[in-house]
């Protein structure tokens, strides 16, 4: 084959999975074939689509029915580029490794696999001299990973604060704007297709934690897996928490937070903190206005300053857009030679425990209304070296079971301290005789 023939020879595309995202990818590949060929320099040809049920009608994809197959292992051996949108760990991992072994570059949207076994995939790509791209694994259509991996490669990222799960953002948004309870808001999300029948991965923070691991790995040039991420979901967020946030002119969001924490200069070791949990953020913060099922990520870098990435974080077409962007990038490498950036782990920073994270707390207490209560509460904070920023007290109706004892609500907002110190303070408050109940505890971020 002459060099001229090679330049007109189609690049062979194997698609693993044809669900919501896979169908959209197939439709865009066939419907935009001419434009894609012009952008790449060679045509892109789907040589097979691996599915579990080939007999199912998929006419909307525009793919010839003869290309559907159940033999994914054979399919990946005859492709130049493999697109994996199956999800999960297996068989996705085995198929990706097999594809690389046979010389195919891989584009994947599989956040769970990348967060669990990314280093192995990177190593295989390096050994096989192929690309591994995964823009669609975090925040759908939002161009985020490539800016972190390439555009900010010469900068130092200090902090990432992100809403990276559309389901939980929709739920919390409805609780804030309509007064809906958690259960009702989840049902609304399910009815609209934003949440699965089993929403556990979303509402318990597993999805966001996998994405946080990927973001932190790229931003801080350090291997971070899902198990390194402190994770809390939104199932315990109550209407009282939402009201408390509103009283502070804040909203509650499930945040993925990745930050570099410097050492204290006295031999204290710095590192990176990676966590997912609900938190109050001021309504003046750019993330506070992210509504419905949208995603947004706020990046703070030393030289670039503050950057905001916003858009649709899920759905067939938005995710397919990110997939096709990666396909064009790796296809160009196939045409002109070379590879994209691989894994960068040179920094190898320690991953800090949640107790070492620096944060602020909003604490609501139900206390006895009598002299000395505030002094006892303040002493508990002082003993754990946590500074109080504001205190607000409001009288409450007497408890019917103790009508002669006055009650008050005490709301304390702290300055920044270690999460361990703040947690110990809350435990101490719960054991004070004057504190009837710790009614709400939530972190405060974004200031």
C-alpha cells in the first residue's frame, strides 16, 4: 500500500456499547462522517458495535445492522480506535487492555474504571504506544480534563471545587427552590430520567467520588483512586439544613473538592485533600447559581487565577460530544503520528486524611435558655482551638415534655480549622449538659 493509499484508507472504529451514550456516538459518527473526515484527515468507519442483544432495533443510530455483534473480544482486535461506553469494571477493563495490546487507541467514558485502575490502563497504553483519552468520564460535554491535562500543564492548580453529579444537584436545587423533601425530589429526578431506579451511586456520592479522583490525579500529578476520596452523600440533608443555609444566604450543594494543602513550615507535611460531601456555599459564589441537573467546576490556579467550567454534565448527546472530541484527537495522532499526554505522577504527593482537611462548620444547637450556656459552648470551641466567626441565638418554644425549661437555638459558624478539630468540637458540644441536641452540622465552603 502506497503512502497515498494510506491517507485515504478509513480509520476503523469499534464501538463497545450502544445504550444512551453509545447510540448518540454512533449517530454522530455516521451523520457527521464528512465533517469528521475533513477534521481528521482520513475517513472514520465503524467496523462493529458490540452489544448484548444484536436483534434489538437500533435504526436511529444509522449503523448497518450487520455490524452489531456480541463478540466484543474479536471486534477490538481489528480496530484502530476503540470507543468504550459499556461502563463498570468488567468486561470493560479486559476489553480495553486487549484493544491496546492489538494496537488500538482507546476513548472511554468509564469514570469508575479510571478511578479504580487508571494506572494499569495508562501503563498498557504506554507499552502499546497508543492513546488513552477520557474527557467524557467527568462532567459530560464540559471541556474540563483536557484543559487540566494540557492547557494548565505549565501552571500550579491549587484547588478544584465542583458540582460533578447532575442528579444530586437537581435534588438539592428542588429542595431549595420548591421546598420539596429529599424523597420527593429524588422521585422527580427519576421521572425526568436524571436519576436511575436505584439512585445510590449518585445520592451516596460514589459517582462524584470517582470523578474527584480523576480530577485530583490530573491537577496534582499524583495517583488518586476512588478509595482515597472521603465520601459523604446527600441522604442526610434535611429541610432544616436547607433553611439554615437560606438564613445564611447560602445554598447546599454536593461538592467535589480537590485541594493542595501546604505544610505548616515547622516540619508539617503538606499534601492533597480529596473529598466529596454536601456543603453550604454563599449565593454570591458562581457555583451557587448552577441549577437543575447542570454541572460546573471552579478551578483556582496560581497564574491563571479562577476559571469556571459550566454545562450539561450528562445525557446522550452531551456525553457523545465529549467522546467525539477525543476520537478526533486520537485519530489525528493515528494519521500524523505521535501520542497525546500520558499519566503524570511525578509529584507523588501524600493524600491527606479527612481530619487534616481545612474547612469551616455551620453548627446548629438546641440549648437550654439559661445564663452561662454561651460561655460553656465557647469554651468547648476554645479547648479544641477552633475560632468562632459568628454566633446567632433565637428563643424557641418550650418543649411540651419540659414546659418550665426555656429553649434557644444557637447557630455557630466557625473560622477555618482542621476537620478533626471541628469534629472533636461537635462531639464535645453533644456531651454538654446545657446542649439538648446538636440539630445540624454542615461544612461551609466557597469563601
